């Protein structure tokens, strides 16, 4: 079974500076648009098998996501694309920043789509609960509807709210860039 060897942010940074490592960011395009490590190559997990990786002999391949969780959960899939040993950035982008290493941030890019979904769903559930408590119990149906939608998104992998938010003007502008 393939696995990834964990490297600290300092080790990865040193290998990149020496030209001995390729850092592959498996986060989705909306996440990369907001913040990334300079020199990293985007290969979104959703399109990973189609991604072109610039594999060169003598250069390590280091995978990263935001926290390391996605990378760990997909380590076999990732490592199978790499001849020889493959690595993971310990703690992902968050670990990189915790070490004080620089990132390129675009504050004008919209928040990541999943964060938008979490904020919208949480806000609608809170509004439904408050209106149900203060105005009429029928408003609790809003909270139940959003909760059911979240459950179905988890069960099926299809999130209608994410699709709706992706079509919003602030997200369309980011995809067109």
C-alpha cells in the first residue's frame, strides 16, 4: 500500500529553495485563488488524474492541502501517481503559515465555496430557529429544510447550495479569471 512521508514546513521550504522539490497543491481552484504558496503547482483533487505533474528525476514530490487531512485521506491515490517515494507537507498550508513562511494572498478573491456554504447554511438555520422562537414555530421548518439539505449533500455528494452559490456573480468572476 502506498503512503506519503510527512515533512515539516521548514524541510519542504528548504527543498523547494534548493530546487529539489515540487510542491503540489491538491486544493480546489477557489481555495488556491484566495491563498497559495509561491511556486506550488495546482492539481485539484477533483481533477487529479488529469493533472499534468512536472515530474523530474531527483526532485521530490510533496503534496499539500489546507490542513493535511485531505492529503492524508487520499494518500494512496496521490502516491500512486508518483514513481518512488512521495511526501506530504505536515499541517498543509496552515502548518506552513504557523512556521511563519510566506504565502501569496488575494484578499479580493471570494471566500472558498465550502466556507460560503457553511456560513449560509449556519445563518439560515440560526434565522429559522430565532424566528421560530420569537415569531412563529412554523419558521423552524427553515432550519429543518436546511438541515435536510446538508444531510443529503453529505449522503449523495451533491450540494445544491454550493451549486447555487457557485453561480453567484462574485464566484463567477473568480472562475472566469
